[in-house]
């Protein structure tokens, strides 16, 4: 046991309360300094606990320890994956706070602590979810994280689009939260337990799974897949990214979506993986099928976007699909690869959003077509943007490349093709943006909107358009990209990550994680394909004409009722994929 584990949640929540109480009384630099200090302190604590998490340890908050094997208390798990996600959430929150230093217009009513307080609350919710050891409190942190994310997405309440994006986000993810709560209720009715490991033991003691277990599995996984933005639960993500402030986008795509995939891995491994849960072949079929669909649709939709923030959001959807496939094959090597992939992707994606925020605040637009050639003077930002694209492609030695290489070896040849294709297409879309916006290559595309969401006429997030880019706004993406590179090249780092994952999720089966010639060649291949596709798109603008995928684009209707219907469709599909072997059919 370690009494400092609850501080991962308590410190950011107390920091947020302090900023709310005193935000009106202190100048803005003081409020922002407090936010950064609290976030940095929490990140340091998470890293210290992570380095001392072998073997994993538990903490029963408030002294509510089990009695005769039964418990109703709040249990926190200090293992490698949970503490790793908490450290990632804390570090990205710190990066977002540093990026937003003197960033926005002055807060309403002069409340300098409002935005950093919201980010700290978001951090506390993410840390709580990462280390939660019982399903009900995972739901509580799930909801805290979501509610704060709604507020952050609609931070600019004076804009109708921001309110609409936040409302869509709220409705769809709240539906997922209701599903999670109903699933927890069913599991509690069957086992009388809320702790994840205790529920798993209770299901195994009951015998073969039945309809109640299947229903609970589908409801809980629906909630986590909504948070992961897996197809067809993904529609809220592009709408939210289009209107959310840039620092918030860094967190949504950099860590919150990844927490959803982490939840899928955690809950299946501890609750449903035994003989009383969902059989492994059914889980693998469901997750690999949904992951493949997510990767394909995310990559295609990413390719046909001109709104740069939406383009990056669909890239996140595509990579979520790759993460889910890796989790779904149920191999220790794939778990290790996905852990490294997530770490590398977090730095790359947050850096790309940070660079996009610079474009927005300098030119008042995130429209790829309208920005054609206008950012030639931003040479440093151009370099960072291209490096981010190469990281998405899986170019060695980025951490994304190492994670992708390890995962590809585990999933086998047919799925490796999908990994190469999805990473190449999403990276090509980002390289195309870089070539047009920063270099002015190719003919000037038409700026007419048609059915598209263009990104033109956006209001900068700073008081005025920036004539000079603050050093913090370029230093943060540079550090994030350097961190992604470190994941791939730091001696022994991959082995430490793999060992912490294997201790928790592989029943003591330890794997060897390293660069392989095949993995390096596949990383170079996906990067080469990305470059070729980007050049074709720049030379022939009709190659990315939106009418080629108009039917698919129309599904992103902006109507929350349509998105709710798709959530129900996805829940039904998940149940159908899981049903046959679970109930012995």
C-alpha cells in the first residue's frame, strides 16, 4: 500500500479549488503559475510512483478496507499501466498549460483562474480514471472528466458553434455514461461487488456466462468505445475538436481518447477475461472488426478534410482503430506495442494541434485551401509540422514507429497491411497540408465550401491575431516531438514499459521489445507511401475532391439525434459480434 497514491487525484482537485476561490484576487500570471506548478507536481508524483510500482500495489482510500473478502470502499491500483496513463495525462496537462500561457482573451469578469482550474479538474478526472480499481469509481472519474471536457470544449460560450459542439459532445458521451452505469448495475446484481478483480472472481464462480453477463459486457464496452471515439461511436470527436480551444484539443486527442482504449484493456482483462466472462475468440472478433472499421473510416475521412483540426481529429479516430486491433488480438507483445504506440502518438498529435493553433492565431483560419502559401515565413513551425507528420507515418526512430513495429509483428501480415495503410494515409494528409500551407506548392485549390466544413473565418483564440509567435507556443510542440522521439531511442525505455504492462496484463509472461529489420522497413515503407500520396494530392487537387466520399461525409451531419442513433447501432453490432460464443450458440 502507498498512502501517496490518492494524491494523484487530490492535488489537482485542490489546486483547482484554490484557483476558483482566489482567481479573482490574483493577476493572471500568478494564476497560470499556480496551475503549472500543481500540474508539474502531480506529474512528478506520478513518475515517482511509477518507478516504484513493481510489484503493483493497492490503496483503500478512507480506510474502507475489505471485510471477509468483501468491500464497498474506493480502491486505487498503483500498477505500471495505470500510473503510466496518469503520468501521461499530467505531463500533457502541463504542456497545455504552458502552451496557453497568456494565450486566450482575458477570462470573463476578470477571473484569471477559470481556465487553469478547468484543466486541473480535467487532469484530476483523468488520473482518477487511470488508477481506479473499482468500476463505480471509474464511472465517477469518467463523468468528472467528461463534464469538465464539455465546459472546456464550449469555453467560448459567446460562439454558437462552440456551444453546439460541446452539446453534441455532452449528449453522446453522456449516453455512454448511462450505458456504463447500467452495466455496473448488472454486474453488481450478479456478484455483489464493485471492485474489478472481485467482479471477475464473482463471474467466474457463477459459471458459464449468460445473457446478463453479455448485456453487462456490451453496455460497459459501449461506454468505453464512445470515449475512445471508435466507429460508429466517433461522431462527437471531430465536432468537438473543430470548436474546442487548441490546448483542449491537445488533451482530447493526446490522452483522453487513449484513456478510453486503456479502459477497454483494463476492464476486459480484470472483469470479463475469465471463464465466467466473454470468451477470448468473441472479444477478439468484436474488437478487431470494430478496430479495422475505425481505422479505415478514420483514414478515409482524414484524407478528405480541409479543416485542419477536423483532419487531425479523424487521424486520431484512425489511430484509435489501430490501438483497438492491438488490444483485441490478446497477445502480450501487442499490448507492449500499443503502450509504446500510445506514448509516441500522444506527443506527436498534441504537437500537431499546437502548430495548428499557431496558424489559427496568426491567420484567423484553419482552412487548408485558404491558407495556401500564407505561412511561408513560419519556417520553424513548418519543420515541427512535418516532423509530426513523419511521426504519424511511423518513421523510425519515433516512438510511434517502435510501437507500430512491435504491434505489427504481433497481429500478423493481413492486419499489418492495415497498419501501414492507415498510418500512411493519415500522415499523407498532414504532409499535404504542410506542402500547401507552409511551402505554397501546387495550384491554388478552390476555396468554395460546397458541403465541406472549411475552417475559414475562424476567430483567433488570442485577443488579436499574433504578429509574433510567443516562444512558449513553439517550445511546447518541440518538446512534445522530442519526447516522442525519446520513446523510440531511449536505452531500456521500451523494456521498462513492456515489463510494467506484462506484470499487470500478461499473467507473468514477459516479452522482448526491440527494433527489428522488418519493423524498420515497414516504418520506412509507410513514410514513403505517405510522401507519394501527399505529392499526388498537391499536384492534382482533384485527388482530394470531397465528392469522392460525399456519402461518407454526410454521415457527419452535425445532428445529435443522428449520432445517438449511431451509438445504438454500434451497441447492437457489438452485441451481435460477441453473442455466438458467449452464450454457446
